[in-house]
């Protein structure tokens, strides 16, 4: 029985290859899709809109935010002045993320204490959110490295993963109650 099926498959395959139109139907669409999707499908993010909630107003907070405004990936949409302004921006999809710089950001850095930076990301499209988070982590790492270089190496690290009073970076993921995707 298996031999008959294999013989039938070979016969059909040869008959498709003999016919010019059939060859075009089999070969051209996959090649066209490969070329089109090779250029169109990209995991790079461009023009990511974000908002800033800067409670610090210190030099280091502004310096960190300048790394984001100098990036080709991120575009500042607005600045907010209270916690209540954050959720509507994300819920209405006006921004993908909000950067929250805490009030003691610059003071903690200058006193040698580890500090925090809150990034609130719209997670409805998890792939986009994780790529954006990767870009954020890269910018924060660059800022941290340049800060350490300006302030004498690693003795006063802005972010520490060990030692007393240190807080390692962490990610918390939330989801909608309906667990539905908008796409």
C-alpha cells in the first residue's frame, strides 16, 4: 500500500514539473514572499513613543533622560506630573512606555546608594514590549557605565546586584483579566 502511495506522489510531482503554469504556481509565490517579507518583516522598533514622569529634577535624572531623547528608537510624546496621568496614556495607546525617575534618583547616585528606575510598558503586544524593554536596558546600561567612568570606577555603582541595600533589576509582568490579544 505504501509503495502505491509513493508511486502516486512521484507521478504527481513529475506531472506538476512538466507543466509550465504549475511550475510557476509552485515556485514564484514562495520566492516573492521570501523577498517581500525579508525586507518588510523586521523585529526592529522605530519611533517608540514614550512619556516621562521625572520626579527627580536633578542633573543625573536629566542626563539619563537625555540618553533616551538622543536615541533613534525613542520619541518623547509628553511629560507627566502625577501617577494618575500614566495609565490613560498607556490605555489609549498614545505611548508604549512611561519612564518614571524617582525623587531621590540623583541623590542616591551621588551618595553611592543603589537607585531605581521604573519603566511601565504596554504589554498587550508582548514581543514589542520585550524588544522595547531590551532597548531600555541597553540605554540604562550605557548610562550606568558612563556614570561609573565619570565617578571613579566601581566603588560607587549606581546599580548593584549584590551587597547590603542593593536592588537587582527585575521585571514584573501583568496581563488583562480577559487574557485576550487585540490582534
